[in-house]
């Protein structure tokens, strides 16, 4: 009778129902989970007891499959007349137990064995015992002795002087095993069905590994060489090609020093392509060489240097060729021209002949009210398109507009920028000539052309494009602080999976990068033409009166 798997205190909760597999969801307090105790696909006695539905229960033989589910292979007893129970969904327990039927069968088998043994004892009692009178042993110990014939006498030899099988199933020796040096063609340690494959002494302090009668690897005092027979200075691991016998992979300490070095190489040394990883005096560096010339170098500060051209795909607005890990819709793409992309859309295009244009026609501004360019240098003036086909023409200014224009012209004057005064002083700040935007707005409102300024200084509605006002919200950013992340270590082996590191994480507090604000402005070209129209009307009136 096969013996099922047994373990103590294995009991979990479950919510699933039905007649099929059930998935345990966590250990009952004071118990253990199946996943940490029971091997996969190993048969054991299970007991399922309903909590939400206490009238449902089932015991039988089952196993845990690769997905962690209980597979109910056979039912021994149940609340459904010994058949598989169609459990209702709800809380229940699943436990590893011992079936009553199995106990009964085990007791019966033990009684039968006892009867057989009693009968054997009775039979042996009538027989003559063996001359040695000793029990058999499948294994030996170092204290055992073996009686052998030596010349005309008998002597007892300790079993430890021979190779013997101990209780752990190992063949143990109490001394050093001395074997012949051997060769690659005839290894000292070989396989009975493959005599030219095994281990031999390749040189002083070097163990050779042979396959098919040829040396395939050599373990020397410095490390391991695979495919070659002569290790390099400081070598820890080397792989050698079969083309020219040169290194194809090498891990060593440079020329016997304590500076780690890793190299991956292809083809002959005269036309070498390789990847090197060096660490000298605490400075790590990775380099890729093509034909013995470094093509790419990355140092321990993650600075990257290229000695040749970097060729990348053309890309698109949705998938730029160069983009940021945290924002794939922002970057640069190429083609017949160079394009700067943000938010998955073309924003700035440099044409092949050097011209620069926006990503879309008449769809974006150069600068904003809160982030202005200080000076724009140009060889000629700007061109504002003025195609009649794009306009709904209203005509000459009305009387109120002409009055406003004459009043605005009277407000023209010199001024200095306050920011420049704060920076260089009143004697150094230069004089500019123009208007005050708020005064222009007030004059237009006084003539009934726009809404007046409100009590808080913000303007009302206007349909005149030479009057401008923009507002912006405050910009804030998270305050970060260093956070130490512990190393991740494999629980079984103790090996470090991920090293400890320092991360910058939000503190939950923020700081203001730019305060909320607003700014008035004008379009000088349109305002100037507006004032010229009023001046022309005034001159025409003077000429008519003369």
C-alpha cells in the first residue's frame, strides 16, 4: 500500500467552489501553507470543511499542482454520500490530514506482516543457525574490520583503509586517492562507456578536462580556461576560439594586478572586435572596439563617448528616434529634416537648408507671457501674413476709435524697465519708448470700446487684438530626500541579487517654482497702425479747414 505524504499543521483557507480544483488562499493562524511544505504533484490525504456552509465536507487523496491548486484525485468520504462534493463558493478550510481508511488498512497490513514474521521465526527455530551468527549490513563505518588471509595467517583490516559505502550512500576514503597523471587521450578518471572523456593532470597545479580524446578546458591556479591550454597572466576565466586559438572571452586580473578585467573578442587579433570591462583604481569602464579601435566607451559616471557616427531610425512623432524613458512621446526624430517632439506632436522643425519652422501652421506661440525672450536679433523685420483672402474686412476706424487713438498717442513716452533698474541701477538702465498697456486699456474702455479694468486690476472683455493680457497658475514641484534601499538577497543561497542603493523619493511636501501671476501687453505693429489712422484723419481735417 503506497504511503502518502504527511506533514504537521498544514491548513489553509479557500473561497472557491465546484467539483474541480480548489486554490488555497492563505494559512489558518498557527498553521503552514501547502506551497511551503508539500512537493508539487505528491499525493497526500486532504480534508475540506465548509465554514460558510458547514454541512459540506470531503476527505480523500489529492495533490498540489504546479499552479498551487488542490487536485482532488479520489474521494474517501464526503457529505455527498462519499461522492465528490460540488462545494458552494464561500469560506472553507483545506487541510493535510490522515484518512481513517488508510489507518485501518495500515493496521491490517501490519498485522499480516507480524503474522508472517511469527511464522518465519517458528520455521527458523527448527533450522541450524549460520556459522557466523552475525546480521547483514548494507553499509559500513570507519570502525568496522574486515578479516582477510595474509600468508598463512588471518588479519583484521580496518574498513576505513578501503573504499566503502557509508550510511549516506557515499563511497568514503580515509586517505588521499592517488591516481596516474593520465592524458587527454586517456584521462585518469574516465567513464566506463567513454574512456577518452574525463579528467587528467594537464600540468603542474592544473587539472585538464578531456572530451573525445582532446583537452577542452583547463582549471589552473588562477582560474578556468575553456578551449585553450595556456592561461594568460591573471586569468580567471578564458574562452578560446578554434579559428586562431585566440581569446574569445576573458575574465582576469590585469597582468596579475588587482584590477578586474573582462573581454569578449571576435576574429583574429590583427582585426580585433571586442568588448572590454575594466576596473582600475576604483574607476569602472566599458568599451566596445571595432578593428582594434574603441568605438564606444562608458565610464563609471555613465558618461558615454563615441568615436564614430551614431545611426538611429528616422522615427515618428508618436515614436521619436531619441526619447526619454519616462516620456516616450518627447524627443527628436530625423529624416529630411530634424524635428523636436513633445507630447507626441512635432513642435520645432529644422529644414535641410537651415530654415526653422514650427511643427504646425499658425498653431503655437514662441514664448509665453510668463516666460519671455529678452531680445530677438534678425537681419530684417518680421513678416506678418496679410493675405486679403484670409480676412473679413470691416473698414476704417469709427469716431470713438479715432478719439481713443488720439488720446493713446498723447500717452506715448519714455520708460525704464524696473527689473533692469534693480539689476544695473537707474543710471545704467536704458530708456525705451512706447505706451503703458493698462493706460491704453483704460482709454479704450473710457470710449466705450472695451470693458473697463476690474477692481482687482484684471481686464474685462475686448475684441481688439492689440490689447493683450495673460495669466498663469503657480508651478510647484515635489521636495525630494535621499532614501536608502536595502540590498535584495536570495534567502536560500544568501547571494546578493540587487545591491543596496540610494533613491530620491518625495517627502510629501512641495515648493513653489514659479508664483502665479499675470501680465498686460500690446501688439506694437497693430497699435502703431491704429495711431497712424488717427493721425491721418487729423491731418485730413486740418487740410479741409485750411
